[in-house]
C-alpha cells in the first residue's frame, strides 16, 4: 500500500514522542498483566491471553478456575484502567496532532493567500520542475515578488515563497495567484499543451500581462506566440546555445553569465523603459552626457519596432516607447532610472 508523499512528515515531532510513551506504557501493561495473572495461577499462554482480552476490553469470559476472588477482581480492574488509559493517551496524541495540523495548515494557507492578495506587479511561475525552480530562484535573487503555482504540493517551495497549490490551467487557480494584478507570468509546465492553455487563459484574463512560455519544439513556439505569449523559449535550445558559446567563446559567455546571473558582481545589466513625456525624448546620449551624470553605460536602445540600436546608439535621438539597455553598478543604474523618470 502506498501513501501520499510527505504524509508522515506532517505529524508534529512531539507527537512521535507521545506515541513512543504510549507504546511503552501499553507494552508495560501487557507484561505486567501477564506476570500478574501468572502469579494468580494461570499458565504463561493463558496469562497473556487473559491480559490481552482484559486490556482490549473485548469482553470474553475470564478463564480463572472457579469464580474470581477479590485479588483477581482488583488486579483485573487496575489492569483495565491502566490499559485503556494508555491506549486513550496514544489515540488522543494522534487526534490532537491531526486536528492541530489541519487547523494550522488552514491558517497558513489563509495567511499566505492574504499576502498574495496584497501583491501587485508580481511575477507568477507556473510549474516547479527544474526549469521552474531555476526561474524562481533567479527572480527572488533580484528582489522581485514571485508566486509559484503547481498541482503537486510536495514540489512546492518552502513557506517563505508564496505559492498556490492547484492546476495552473484552471482560471480559478490563476486568480488565486493574482493574475489580474501580476506584471509577468512564466509558464514552465512540462507539457506544451498545458503551457499553451495557460498562455491563452492568462492573456484573456490580463491583456497587459507580459507572458513568457516554455515550448519544446519550433511548432509549439509559433503557437505560443499566436495565442498571446510575448516570448516563447525552448530550454533545450537555450542550453545548447549556452554550451556552444562556452565551447567557442568561453570568456564572453562567462562575462555575460556573471553580469546577468551573479549577484556578487559589481556590474549589472538592466532595462529601463522611457516613460511618456520623458525629457530624454528628442535628445541623444551625447546631449544628455548619461555616463558622466549617472555612471551607467548605455549598451543599446530598443525602439517600438523591437529593433536594437547599437552602432548609432550615441547619435540617435530617443523616441517614445524606447527601452534602454544599460550596464553599471546598482547605484549608477538607479541614478539613470531616476533621471529617466524625472
């Protein structure tokens, strides 16, 4: 017979000690009863049988020779009290653990749901496989709020990570994850059809949501984009490209990896979108003296048509909808973001 994963892990640690005490008491009562009935004249087997019948309160007839005397009755009465008391102690410990565990579990879920309901602009990760776990760890490392969704409770992260147990293809589960207030959703489920369904539902529920969806083949990638994904990613293709980069240009690959993923490196990459009416619009990088004023270096600018401007980045005037890709320390990038927004 198989049991659900983590079933016994949910029993409180102190309950195991209570059960151990109850087991010792019951065994002690059985041994004492057997010895007592032996001293009262029964054989070893009959004494053990009489003890079990008495302690279990089954109610079979007593096997004493003739009518039980006062000593027999007194001993049996004490044995009944001790036996039933020990069993009640063990049963009470188990019931108490189950009830308190369920109540505390419900309270934790309620408290977590309240925290999720207070979020806005967060990121939702659907699926906690190897890809989903890597996404969650990186998003948390950059300080962004994340909510994880998975149908398998055993795979959900610790309580310090907000999560929702349920099927990500369900609209109700996505609502519990705050889909209407989220800024980004990453669908990293194992099956492409599930990711397709999540993408379609999410786009309908939040038209302004930025959606990144996993796809395991070119046909699936095209379909993800058709149903509303902003980006479709094949993790196998990315892994292959990464390994090829390490094989052909290891220093370049290491630099990009350190800048993007290593939180201890002083330089970071960041994208900054120009807000409507920004003072940057109509001016060039040279006009604004961005590096001298902020310390950040603008590597490229992406315009509304998704084209990157790199060669002409210093001479091209900024326009509405531009996204700046810059590198620098956190302080320099913060100054640039503040200057852009002012």
